C-alpha cells in the first residue's frame, strides 16, 4: 500500500529527531571565529580562538613551501 503524504512527512520528522545536532549544523558558522589571511583573500574559521597564532603560522609555512615548488628552477 502506498503511503500518504501526511504519513510520509510524519515519518521524516520522526527521523530528524534522531539525527545528532552536530550533523544538522553541518556548514553552519555558529560558534566559529574567522581568521582573515593574505590581506582578505583567504578566510579560515576555527572553533578555538586561542589557536589563532598557531593557525596563522601553519598557513604561512604551507604557503611558503607550496610557493617554493614553483620558484625553484630545475638543475641543468
């Protein structure tokens, strides 16, 4: 027997209540702090504001190492 629309909607609402809040907030920026890098070209969001300096340092190290790949000339 085919389910009616009302029964189907009630079933979806019941299932939504079982989903953890963390999964429902996927993509949400609530509770995150923005870090603006590269003069506003890059924005990172972190949950712990005390790790801002560490995050900036890691980003700079990755950026420098990535740029060095393109700057180096092959040995002839």
